[in-house]
C-alpha cells in the first residue's frame, strides 16, 4: 500500500497504479480543493476502487502500519521533519519513505540521521532549469554521523560523484561568492555563515573532482 501525502492532483498514485507498481494507494491532502481534483482524476481513470482519498494533515490520516511506502514531495524540508516528528510511530512503521524536500535539505538529513532513519539512496534531477533531490529512506536503529558537507549535499551523491550535484554546486558556489562580494568590508553573522558555507561547498566540489 502506497500513501501519497500532499497528493495535490493525485497524479502520482494514479500513475503508479496504472503501470502496476502498486496495487492500492491512499491519496491525502490537507486542502479540500486539491483533494476534490484528485478524486475527479482518480474517477476519470477508473481507479476509485484502488485509490482512497483522505482529507487531513500529514501522517495523521494514517494508522500505524497501514501503508508500506510513504511519499512526501513538494514541501519544505522543515515541514516534512515536523510531520514525521509529530507522528513518529506511523513514520517508523513504513518499510520505505520517499521524500522530496524543496529546501532545507541539510535539516532534513540531520533529522533523519538522528531520529531512527537510514538514508538508503539519494537521486538528484534537473528539470526546466531547476534542481530536485529525492531521498529514499527506511527506519533504522543506529544513528548515523554525517559531516557538514554530507548534511548539506548528501553522502550518497558525494560518494557517487553525481554529475547533477556537481553542476548545481558550481552554480551554488558562484551564487555564494557573489553575495560575499557584496558584503565585502562588512562584518556580520550572515557573512560569517556564508564564509563557512562557501568552504563546505569547496570541500564538496573537491570530493566530486
């Protein structure tokens, strides 16, 4: 059973049911409007007997052990970590979680590696000039210690010398350098943080070369 949290239009569970990847799914959303659109799309594909829709926030719509796999995509990273933390028993009951945070990836990785989860795999994609990172996660007993570069950019992506990550890092390093040039001669907490981050970017790029 797949649970798609924040399903919006329901496209993901529809596609996975149509191609036979999953037999049944739960599609949930916190907003009534998107959920009604998801219901319409599900009905149009004749999948009303395979995909159940639920209105509610985060993992509160699910019972412990009700789904094998949970997908949470298109949300901010802090929102995702808060969602998991609020419903830890349910989160820990999934065999697999597929997470696609829009931002704050370092905080997501920090939460996962210190809260009983293992990051099995990371995938980075570029579409229409935008970069997306997907984390494949499972529950695990032992906490995992990540370096700052691994938290910021992903241990698996660094070890695999991911080409997409390398492209994004070159762009990110230039962006940070441009901001630092604008702060030249100014002492501030922001400048100190950016200087440290720039060094982490350089460490990661050296790893990828």
